[in-house]
C-alpha cells in the first residue's frame, strides 16, 4: 500500500519538511498533539513575520502622524 507521503511526493512538489509532517500526521497523533504542532508552526512563522515587519518599520521610519495618515488617507504615499 502506498503511504500518503509517497502519494504526495509523486504528484506534488513537497519539500522534505512537508513530507516529514505528512508522515507524522499519517501515524495518527491525537487531536491535542495536532493542535499543539499547528500552534508551534504558527508561532514560528509569526516570529519571522514580526522580524520582517520590524525591519520594514525601521527602514521606513514611520511616525505616529504617518500611521494616522495611512488610516485616513487613501492616497498615502510611502516613504
């Protein structure tokens, strides 16, 4: 019998991490464990996103006044 990870590898461009996750979930982990893994992945990607946002904000040097303009003016010009 072909496992889910083998089936996906042949029909898709999944990377090694994605295949590993498929293998993990194919073993039948509990719903609580599945939710914990999902939360860990979301936290991981959120950390990367927050770092990227901080870098952009440092580069753009937005002021409080800029944020107010962004919220109220559809034609706000980025720095």
